């Protein structure tokens, strides 16, 4: 399925810079230690604006999944049906990412399975993150 090329804003630019270096980072609040994603101007827990970016392990688990049977987007129609999974980050269970989990049959996504981040080039020098099952 074709991937969209992200258009970072000032808040998300550090995230996408890290992805282009094949690293997965999330915001880290210096005041209370909260890890958060997606990027926000303030900490979701204490409202501090003092944060940096912390590299994650890049590992997670499949929390939930669905199969898209009928997309109204022309760019997705040729790949129907396909999986959409919700991945919980092992470093912080409140952080979730969407995943395509290509290579798995529709409706056969193993809920609870371990996954790791992977990176795919969507334009010259531009990467996006996705997730794949950890073998073994």
C-alpha cells in the first residue's frame, strides 16, 4: 500500500528527524518523567513545557486489530482487504501506534504478539515507521 509522506510541523520535526535516522523517539517530560506520543506542546500529565526526546526500545505488542475491507481512498483500494493494528509501546503502555502488519493474512493478526519497529522509504531520503512481528 502506498504510504503518505509526512509533512512535519515544528512540534513533530524532531520525531520525523529521528525516524529518518531509523530511530523511534517519544517526548520525555523533564518535570515528571512522562513519556508521550503524539507530540504535544505540554506534558499530558503535569502541563510542563520542559521536555526532550527519548529513544525507545522500538518494541511493542499488538493491542487490537481490524481488517479494512472497503476503503474509499483510491490509493488503498488495490490492497484491500488489509490489516490495521494498534501497537502498544513496551516502554510506555499509554503510547500507541498504528501498524499495517503487511505479510499477514487479513483477520489473522495475533493479538498480544510481540512486534518491533521497522522503517520504510516513502520518498528519497524520507522514511516512515511501521511494525513487524518478532519472529521466534
